[in-house]
C-alpha cells in the first residue's frame, strides 16, 4: 500500500542556504528533511543510510559464482587495500546464496555446497573485521536466478532469519511470480518485517524503477533502484545516469536514489569513462557499491574508487543529490550543493572529441560576484580566487570534478 503524502514529513529548509546562493538554486533539488527533534514518521525508521551506502556487491563481477571463501577473501581485501578505511563497509551477497528449497519449517537455507559454514559465520567474520554483511532476497516466489526461493509470503520469517544471522543489509529484488501484486504492496511488507525483526537492517529496494519508487519508497526503504540493471559499457552507464537524474529531488538523508552498482574495474570501459561513472555516481549521492574483484583490482581501479575527495562529495552531510544543470549537445555540467555553502561540479564531455566546457556561476547556483577556491578532485590541486565561471578542456568521454568553496567576507578583505 502506498503511504499517504502526510506520512512524508518533508520540510523545505531554505534557510539552510546562505545568501551565497541565488533563489534558482533550490531548483537543483534542495528538498531536505528536517533536522533536530523532527522525527521521521515512516515505516522505515531504522536510522540507517544518513549518507549513501558504501561497500561491495558480488553480482556485477561474479554473478552466481559465489561462495564463502570468495566472500571472506573479499572482506580481507576490503580491509588490506584500505577500501574499508575510506568508507566501504558493506559486503553484500547477491543472488544464489541459498538452496532451491526451504527447510521443513519453511526457513531459507544457505547453499551447502558454497556456504557450508552458513551465513551467521560469514556475518561474524565480517563483523570481526569491522565490516557489515548484506544479503539478498526477492519480492516474488523465486529470485531472478530461479535457484532459490523469494520472500513473498515469508517476509516476517525471512526477516527474523536474517536478524538471527546478524545480517545488516537486505537487497530486495523484483523477479518471478509476484502474485499479480504491485511493488507498492510487496515492498512495504518486507520493510515492516525488517522493522519487526529486532535488528537494524539497511533496506535496499530493487524494483528497477518500474512504479516510480522515488515517489513512495522514501518512507519504507533506505534506497531504491531507479533503473534496470547496469551493464559494463558507456551507453548503459550514461543512460542510467540520465534516468536516475530525473528523481534527484526525492533523495535525502536516509533515502537515496540507486542507479545500480559500480562497474569500475570490470574492464568494459576506459579509465576516463570509469572516472566519469564514479564522479557522477558520487555527485548524484548514489550508493557506492564496488562491483569488481577487489582481490585482484589494479592500481588504476583503486585510485578511482578510493579517491577520498570524491567520496567526501558523496558522503556530504547535506545529502542533496547533484544533478544535470546544463547541457549543450554532448557537453554537460552537473552540480549540487554541499554543506558549508560549498558546491560540487562535474564537467562532463559525452561527445567524440575534446572540447572546452564552462560552468557559469548562474548555472550552478552561485551569485555572480562570488569568489571561490576551486579544488580539482582528480588532480588534487586548488586554484584560489576564482570568479564568475570555471572552464576546462575535457577530453572525449572524460570529465573534471571540482568543489567550489566560497570566500567569506573576511577572506576577501
Ligand atoms: C569460490 O568462488 C570463486 C569466484 O567465483 C572461485 O574462483 C573459486 O574457485 C570458488 N571456490 C570454491 C571453493 O568453490
Ligand atoms: C601499484 O602500486 C604499488 C604501490 O604503489 C606498486 O608497488 C606497484 O608496482 C603498482 N602496480 C602497478 C601494476 O602499477
Ligand atoms: C579550449 O580553449 C583554449 C583557450 O581558449 C583553446 O586554446 C583550445 O584550443 C580550446 N580547446 C578546444 C578543444 O576547443
């Protein structure tokens, strides 16, 4: 059942923006939830996801070829590479972790051939490393692989099982026989079951954007997919970025649009294309879920996904999704506000030849006279005292990413 709009307790905190910003700035999507003592009166009152979730998921690289050895080695690698230290803490199983049939009591059963020690042991292992464990189920009678049961009709039982195992996160897919019920009926049931389970679990809805989940999922989940599955190529990635963009104004702390997991490091795009993928996902406050084999990740991949300055944009406390603010042919400017009156900007060349791209202050919500320090988040260099615009030559299928920090009056005197 869809929540009534009165349960969506949004406030427009326009005062959060100082006079640095012009009024047109709110159009970038400044709908933020009240802070302080204002409670979220929602089904999904789990307090999780105040910034977008970060971690790893098995699907994009391994599909169904997963087992407990792989997951433990991945957990080890997340720590030893330093990825967990920059925020990637969820280790998420996707499809194919369970047996085809439930046990005689109707419980889900970990697949004996690939998870012989069970999921509880895996969760304990993740927790011992300071990580969290995510699991996967489906709002239908079977998961998408058709190799294990879905949770439709077993929501309470499965949520309790996950809680008992010490699971921290549920990705909830939308495959197979769904009894003719809409996602708006099936997903709230699991949301409520998770709340009743006694363990806080991040709830990641995966109904592929079919019923415009941005309009109803914020009250029942921490993130919702806005698109079909990503593929490891430029056309898929750019198309998904655009589809996700239209829902920007619905994102807020605790509730995020999800344009699907990262393909960075899987080999189907160039380094510069992956840099665009990661930059746009970070700016759009997308979940940052690494989808490559981190055990054998190369240095280039590591340097992309471990760029703390880009991650900081994603994890910014203001929690406003950046969006496409200007498009001239294949040349685009994406931008969004950050805490402390800062602004994040991506100059994105989606065309086939090198070009100059300019973002004027009026494009990105800064007053014309504002003087900023401009930090290049990939070059790790700062240009001070920038006025009116930022401009750069950007290669084909490449991007630049900046944060702009307005000078205070004191700085300027
Ligand atoms: C576990 O999965 C990985 C990745 O698919 C595979 O390389 C490995 O052989 C598997 N190990 C076992 C013990 O099945
Ligand atoms: C990756 O970086 C490490 C440490 O900086 C270095 O020792 C190694 O040679 C690099 N590997 C490659 C393939 O560049
Ligand atoms: C970008 O602008 C600079 C400075 O005006 C110019 O020298 C350069 O040729 C331009 N690059 C492209 C690709 O148009």
